[in-house]
C-alpha cells in the first residue's frame, strides 16, 4: 500500500479539513496512472485509503453510505443502492436530500452496453405563467420566486426513484424505503454540519410554523450536535409511499397535505398537477475526450452539453503539458467556460418545449471555431462575447452520489430542492420541505437568477415545463467499461466542478481522491471574473491578472462524490472533503 503523506495546508482550504496538533491536515495527493492509484479519503478524523472489489458507495452523508453499502453486500445492484441512498438522504440531510424536489439519474450497464438517463426534474404547475414573478414595475420579484409557496415546482423525486427501481432494480420500493423510515421514526444523532445548517437558515425557517415544528425544539431552541433528531411526520409520509407506491405521494393523504399547504400560502400546485407528474427517460449527451467516452445529462440540464462543449474546446490544447492549475491551464479553461456559459444563456431549456441545438453545441467543428477565438496571451472580455451559432438544432445545496456494483452497473445521481432548505417551507403534516425550483426559470429573460446565470426565452416560465438545471451526473467509459462516475452540487458551479474532476483524472493523471480534493476554479461568462478556491498560488493569480482576468477568491465550490474503476476492476472512491459528512465505503 502506498504511504500516505500528510502535510499542512497554507490555510484552512475547506471547512472539512481537520486541525491536528496545531496544523490543518490536507488530503494526500498521490499521483499515479489511472487504475493504479490508491485513494485517501476523509473518514471520521482520519485519512485512510479506500478501495474495493465488489462495490463502492460515495455520498455526502455517512449514514446514507452505510445503508447503501448494506444493499450491495446483500446482493442488490447499484440502482437498488441508489434509491436506498436517495431516500436515506431525504431524512438525514433535509437541507438538500429530498422527496420534495427533483433531479437526474444516469445508469450505465456494461452487460447491456448502454447508458440511460432518468429525468425527474420538477415541473411548473399548470397555473404557472410567464410573468408570475414580476412586480408591478416589471422587475423580477426575488422574494416571490425564491421564498414563497409559488416558488415550488411539482416534485419529481419519488416518481423518478420508483421508475429507476422498477426498470433497473431488483428490490421492492418498500425495501428501499425501509432504512429511511427507520432513520426518520427512530431518529439519528446529528453532526455539527446538520445543526450549523439549521442555525444558518434559522431566520427563514422560523417564519413558517410548519418549519419551526420540524427543525426546532418545542421551546424554540436549536438542536445541538450529538442530539437525536426524530421526524415522525416524514416517517408517516415515507410509509405511505412504501405501502402504496407513487400513489402514496402523488395521490391520497400526502397529496392532500401538499395541496392544503399550497392553499394556505397562495401556491399553485393542485391535485391534478401531482397526479399528472411523470418522470422521463432521456438519451444522455455523449461525446469523446482524448479517447474516453463521456456520458452526461441532457436537457433540461444544461450541464452535459456544456461539459462536452468545454472539453471539445480544450481537447485542442496540450492541457497535460501546460500543467495542473497552472496560469495557462486556468486561462484556457476560463476562456472555454465563458463561451459555453454565453451559449447557455441563449439556447438551453426544456427540450420538450424548445429546440435545443445539442448536436451543434457538442460538435468538434463548433469547438474548433470557438477555440480559434482564444488568445493564449490575453483574456477575452465577457462584454465582447456573445452566444455563438452552434446550428444545427436537434444548487448550491444540491446532493450528488455515485455507486458502482459488482455486476458492471454504475449510477450517477444528482438531485435538489434548489437552495439550502429550498423555499424553507415544510409541508405541514408531511414533514418535508418544498423546493424553490421555479427560480431556475427565467423570471425575466436577460435578468440573472440567484446563481448569477442569465436566462433567455428558451427558459421562460410555461405551464408543465421543466426548468433549466446545471445538474450534471456524469459517467465516463473506456473501451466499453465503466471508468469514472462523478457529479456535484453547486448551482452554476456544478458544470465546472464536474469538468475539473474529469480533467484531473484524464489530463493530469490524479487519483480519484486527489482529483476530487484539488482546488477549483470557475468562470460563467457573467460576472466577468474567475472564481477560485483557496489553494491557487499567489504567483498563478498574478499571472492570470496580467492576462487581463479578474480573479476573486470565494468559498469552496461543489462537493463531488466520485468513483474510479481501475483496469483490474478495483474500485476507488473519492469523498469530497468540502462536506464534513462525506463518506466513501466499499467491500
């Protein structure tokens, strides 16, 4: 086994880094060829190598990881474990794990030689209208689109998970729900991240009686780390799903509770909206980068198309030679990112409602055209950069997890309620939070949303339409075999976070833990700045500024829970230290 090298961080790069003997320990960066690496991950207070032969689970919460691993150990497949994970996270991580939101799942089967995508993104209620979030003066009303009952889209998580299990799983929905029901009914011991999150969101949570009842003690005080957190209402809701299937959520008692909550707060979701919700099977976007097949989510996600677009642009540069996080590499990445995000502002939306030029956006020819505009010695001002012509046509607290089993199956799943704690409104009597995904529509085309992303006509609000997303669950294959399973939360930074994990493994030959842990950068066209994490050297920052970039250091970005499959079939898990509860385990 490789020797782990502990070293002191120059600063506390990520909140999850642990102080030991006066130092803040960073992860071990062990660089080796893909398939030959030994990973080090954060587990408790120690960095230990994680590898396995028969199955690997990497999630943002150790309790969910534990429950999913049991499913694999008992002979279940990756889809069984994924659905179990998703429901367990809905209990243990309510800020982002959810049954009141939606998301995307990619499933790769080596036996069937296919990669499929399940779209269980939320939909706009039938009563939604284009200008529903505009004030009388024509401006976008942020409070209405983000923190009101009207901000909730029709939830898709329960229907999407049930579809995945029915088509590709081997256990029953009741079996997949059993751990979540137990965790909700009997409670679990909360970690510091849980109590810190509630305290950070306390002002908004306290505005709603239904939320106060769930997230605070009867006397109004906060829960502290080490205390047990019990959710009886949520347990009852999960039991109805276990007993009645999807009808136990979209019809009957739970549906009545959702509609009653809407009526109390002036929301739009009706019984018909819930009854009519259906997830969709999609064809993932597919491209090739330096001999690796990249599969990612198709619209209504913008993530997959733009990951491929950026990779296509960068493929024409010798990224391995320019070096990991060097000034030139970051400059080239930023230039490619700006062009992709400019195109996102114009072309991306729900492909059931608008034509999205996927073939054009992901074509090598279009990438070559964009690459020709990039100057290695000078940054392109975003104000001079407009969306291109890619014809022909054809959150921050989101949660991602990755799972691989011994049968050749891999699952990459990203789901969300948008903001941390979504709208901050709990459905009274049902115990779960409403999403605020309606803010992901363009409330007013040309005006930025909460993540600073500019949207256009393609993403305008329409009844029953799915709002545009950046969620990018991604699976990489090599010679027909699963190689890399990844994805991330992070709002507009999801695309670039996922991109960098891919590049760190493929271009820079980092092992999966180093690829996940390395400092990240981000440029989204507007605002015209490169956002960086701690860990990018001052010399590199100065060189970027000399090229004309504005560089801004901000909080850590994303939380990529990832798995790499070695050439010998060994599984390597990388849990992101940016989340203190992240966990990778295998057997």
